[in-house]
C-alpha cells in the first residue's frame, strides 16, 4: 500500500502495481474472490481488520490504497473505521461520484485512494483524505503515474523515487507487466530505507507486490516477498 504505479496501455488497458510496506508480522492472505456488497471482489485480505489495500471486481473497478494524504500525519487511534474496510465499502456504490458524495470519511485515518474505472473507457481518479478535507481529481488516462506513501516517504524522497520511475520510463513505448514488476523489485539506489523494496529494521519492510493488468480481461498477480 506504499508504492503504486499506473501504466496506460491504450484507451482500454492498463497495469496497476503496488508494493505493500508493512510489519512482517501482519501477513495477508493471497488474493481470492469474496462476496462484497453483492458483488464478487478479488483482493488479498488483511487478517487483522479483514480489509485490503488493493481490490478489483474484474469487471469495472480497481482500487489501490496508500496510507497518508499529502504529508505525514500523527497516528492518533482509535479510528472509527479501518481504511482497508473503506476500500471494500466502495463496492456498495454504483460509481466513483456516488462514493465521493455519499460516503462518510470522518473518523478514518488519512489516506490516498487510487480508483480506476474501466467503463466505458479507462478513467483514473485520485482521492485524498487528511481528516479535514477531501481532495478529488481525475488524472489523464494516457500518462504513467507513481505514488509513494506520505507516511513513509517525505516529499524529497517521493520526488527522488518519481525520478527513478521517469528514468525507467525513458525510451519505453510499450509496457510489459514482468518489466514493471522487476522495477518494483529493483528500483532505487541501494538504500534499504527508501528503495522500492525497502526494509527498516525488523519492524517494517516490503512484504508483497500485487499487480493488476487489464486487457480484454483482468488478471491479478500476487507475490509474497516474505516467502520468495
């Protein structure tokens, strides 16, 4: 939930890839299909709260969550609702606008939520909540994007990571999922604290990579880095 990239592949296809930075004690179940608000939703389940950081109905919507909004905030529990449950609650709604206008965000810890809508064509939205204000915008669907969690990566580091991504993009006219996954494993400069696959002592590290590719169908690939 802490490093996310979006790669466009024409009007109707894309690759969304997420590195999850978490305590290794908080392992998640591999992706499976679950009945969520009357819909079949595919996601890796967090065992503590039952939520997730990435989910897709493999029909229309793919969502990916990052902790924090624009800058690092103070963690002040208890919170009314887990951010991972909020991701699943999205599937109660008919579309992005209905979720934005009707969902109750008060009492949820700050987050950034990426929403990709595939009908009738690819649209990508960024929703940020800082406990006071909701920021919402639609992003161009033909430009590669990267996000780094504000709780772990201050702006200077996030900008540096964006620079690594720009270097990787240079000269590429087509995107292949195996190549972006390799970048998600190797991106960086040998700094374990801030590389794409990071490790900060025994308490925090990149525990998994999840990638969703949408072509004429949806395919979710999940790699548990603790077992590989």
